[in-house]
């Protein structure tokens, strides 16, 4: 699969013989070595048969969950564990059936993620691949936020905070890129989730009771709306990047040596330029205030990075860079 000529032959054979079902069946073979090779082969086939492999995996009852069943072990990650989580992370993220099958695995994934980072197991032979796979599994759930179950999931486990913290993981470019991807998916929902606070008039009885019992008026104060999204925002409930203090951390990724990390960070920040955003109050575009750590719009390095992306980035990212530069003029 590493060579174009033989790759074409293998893909053709798999397609003609509908071999995806047989490959998925091998994932539960008693021979662990055969399992590992089958998973690695499946990963190599993902660019060509991603959705088909995801569908076949879900048709085998309990198979997606079975790939995670050994994560409870506290030892350094094995090759099988590493390739298993990597496979689940790289399957098409928008596959709702697969995401639903993995829904209950989130507490386990978060626990293992924290455990590996704290124990230093990331420095083991398969530690980095394992961590990247765990983060990738979390990111896949942010691709189906249109389903309320995943919206609740992201809120319950504070995904915005999780990805903001992971963004500073300098041991892996892939983890930084994935974290920015997750923040982009979450932030794209903020505009619709951020609602103006509703101020209800007190009925006469409630007003009378307040006067009689001297209720603390401070409890009745309405939290000021987010200056960017113009509604009630929070890191946990509306996935607001401003409230999560994620903007500054995303900007630090702009000087990264890996262009994919830069593009992912830029894509996440561009969600603050979507329709419905108050561009004049966006922390990306302001010239600095008491809450800002720097005068972002006057940052020469930022402009140089955007111009570089404008010249060398792919189609979509070039449009994003152009959009930001237009507002920074």
C-alpha cells in the first residue's frame, strides 16, 4: 500500500471482491498478531473505503466497542491498543452510526488520556500514536453536534476546555492539529447556541415577597452578553472560544513549523468571523483592551503568517487568510 502501482492493484482487488467484510472480521481473530496487521491494513484502506469499513464495523455487534475493551489496563500502551484507537480515530468522523456506538466510551477515553499523560507512558514506544488516537476519537464526536446526544456529551465533559488544554501539547503536532479541529467544530456552533438573556418581568406576588423578605438583589443581576457572539456565552455551554481563553493559544500556533497545525488553528479562529459575529468586538480583530494579551491586529508576525498562508496554503485556507487580512486592513 506504500507504493502507487501496487496500491492501485490492492484497492482494485478489495473493491471487486468486497473484501472489507472479511477484513473487519479478522479484527476479532484470536491471533493478536493477525489482529494488529488487519487493523493496520484497514487504516491504509481508509482513504478509499472509509465509510464502507465504518459500516461493516458497526454491523458486527459490539465490534467497535471491542477495539477499546483493553484500554482499562494501566500498563504502557501496546501496539494493538495504539493501532486500535488510531483506526477508530481515523474512520470518517461524520459517521453517526459509529459515533453512537462509541458514545459511552468517552469517560474511559478521557480517563486514559489523563492517565497516560500523567504517568509518562507517552514516552513509551507506542505512547504517542496511542495519545493521538485517543484525542482523535474525542474530535470525531464534535463532527456530529447536530445530534443532541453529542451536544450534551460535549457540554457534560467540557470538550472546549479539554481541547484548549491539549492545544499546548508540544510533544505532538498531530495532537495540536486535532485539538484545533475540535475547537473549530465546537466554535462553529456558538452562534446558534448563544442566546440573548431573557429578562422576565416579576409578577406582583414575587415582587411583594422580595420587598417583604429583602431578597439579595445581586442574585437577580443578568450576566452581560458575550461581546463577540452578542448572547449568553460560556466555555462549557456554548463552546465560546473567547470564554475558553482559547484565542490566544490558537494564535501561538501561527508560528508552528508544521503548516497543517497553522491551517487548523487558522480555521478555528475563522469561526469568529462567521455571519452573526460582532466583528468590531471580536478579540481577533480588536487593537487590544484590558482583557487582551496583545494588540493582535497590529501584530506584524500575524500578518506575515496570513500572507504566507495566502500564497502557499490550500484553497479553503487561502480564502480564510484573505478574509482575516481584509478585516485587519
